[in-house]
C-alpha cells in the first residue's frame, strides 16, 4: 500500500515539474544561436595569398557544405573547388588536389591559373603528357597580357621556388629590310646617296624588376633597349631605350585598374639625339567573362624631336589616344584578339596636326608539330588637318597604312634547349596621297629569346 502511494506521488511530482519547465521555457525562451555567416570569397583568396593553405581548405569546405545544405546551384562552388585544389597542391596532397581542380573545371571554372594548377599537379604525379597539355591551355588563355604570360611561364619553370624579383633577358636579331624607314614610319623617305634596303643585325635587351608581385597586385619597373645596325644604310642605324613603370590593383572580382608611365630616348647615327617621349596612361582589365577578356585604356604622350626641320615639319607636341582590346577564346586552343584605337596629334608644326584610327586583329591557332604561330593584320587612317608643306601647301595629307605580321615560335626547340627561336615576317604598305610618305616594305627577321639571369 505504501509503495503504491509513493509511486503515485512521484508520478505527480515529475508531471508538475515537467509542466513548470515547459511553462518557463514558453515564458522565457532561450535566444537562438545567430546563423553562421558563410566564408566570403575575399577571405579565402586572402588566406591563399598569405599561404595559409590549411585555412583555405577549412574555409572552402565550410562554404561548400553550406551550399550543399541549401541545395542551390551557387556559382561560387566552382571557384571554391579551385582554391581548395590550389591549396592542396601547395601542401603536397596532389591526388586530392587533382580531384578538386577537376571538379572546378567540370563546374565551369575556366582561367589560366586553373590550367596551370592542373599542369603542376599532373607533373608532380608523373603525367608529363597531361601536364604539357594543361600548360598549353594556360599559355593560350593569356594571349594579350604579356605580364601575366610572363608570370605564368615563370611559375611553370620555377615551381617550388620564390618567383624572381629581377629578370634579365636578351634577344639577338638578324634580318633584311627592303625599305629602311628607321624609327618613325611617318617620316618622309630618305632619298639621295642612302640606300633604301639593307640587311640588319641587332639585339633587344630587357631588365625587369618587381617591387610588388602577387596573384593580383603588380608594381613593376622595366628597362628595354633596342639596337639595330644597318650595314648598307648605316646612317639610319639607331638605339632606342625605354623605361616603364606599371602598377595594377584589383577593383573587384572582375576588374583591375592599371596605371602606366614611361620615358623614351632615341638616337640615330646620322643625327645623334633624335627623340624624347614621356607617356602616362591608365586602363581597366575586365573579365574574364566566359571566353571574353577586355582591356579599356587611354594614354597621353608628350614628344620632343631634335631634328633640324622647317617649322611646318616640327613634330614636337602631344598625342592623346584611347582604345579597347578584346581576347576571345574560340576553343581547341584557338583565340582571336581584335582591337581599336583612336588618336589625336597636337603637334607644333602644321604638317603633323592630325587625328586617326587603327583597327587590328591577332589570330593564334593551336600549336602544331611544335610550332606556335600567330598572325596580325591591321589597317589605319591618319587625316592631317592642314595642307602639307611638301606639296607647296596645295594638298592635305591622308595616310592609309596596312600591315600583316606572321610570327612562328619553335616551342619544341624551346623545350629541348630552354630558349625560344622565332621567325617574324612583316609586310607594310604605307599608302599616302603625298608620294614622299608612300612606301612598301618587307622585313623578315630571325630572333632568339634568351633568359640571361633571374633571381
């Protein structure tokens, strides 16, 4: 009897306690945990740039997990797999990296960096043929951005080491010019005792140093020198030096802002100091948007010429220019790069006050039997505002230049010896209603690109 009463009392106590607990919970509910914020792409990119690879993997996995829970087709997923794969490769986990990078590719992520990461992973896993194919895809994806192209090649050749901050390269050159016009194709052709055609030898020298160089930001100083000697037309032999500073800063995920400044000094054997030019320019690099990359730019150049000419032929003054360039991936390692520029020349001499435009396109097919071929066609028009002094001020000058350039780089030879020999053939038809400015020109040229020193 006593045990029954105890059981009933215990049951009633538990029921009352449960009821009070439920009432208290309803009256004063505990605050819910705030929803966890998914890691942003900026956080993940910053972690990768800071070489916090373990953090990159954790953050990418967290973001991918939340995308999976939502059940949506988040466009970030492809890029998340890329950063995860890139971090895994740097940690030496190549098999896992290959899976992640392939997943990024399947989901539609397409960039030169993806192909390069795949190439590096395949090379580490012993798949030399697959690595070479991916590297060619990476190389082809940047046909117009020379800085990124150089950075990609450097990473491929020096993976596992720090990227060089200083680079010296030399390119010896030899060829033939059927109509030597020297440094400026808009100059009246030289007549008299100077021959128009000549063989030539020369060299292109470049010194490049990076004050800042990472996946997005660039601060670069560059010195270039071109020397050309014409044995049969020695008075037109020249030396041209150019110093350039380039800065690039990302504005957002799809645009970089770029600033350029340069100073040039040129000398001709016949006259000595020939020209000084100072240039300042800015632009935006947009994309890639699918298979399209875009560059919009403008620049302003102040030039001074030291030649002895009549006042009407004084080319001192400034040139303003705007332009747009596109790069379109056609697939199967083919690309096409059209561009358009407009310029306005505010020279002191009336003969050179003008405005004009230029349209061109470069086509790059896939590599065939170890040869990388590119072809460029451009047409332009330059309208001069005043009657030309060479026509006794009776006619305004109008020029219509047309140019075709074909370049063949022996990539297979470069893979064997480390240097890239190439052949370039250029044809120019510079038509003008003033005969002194009209000429046709063929210029076949052989060159060899040599990386002399880098550290």
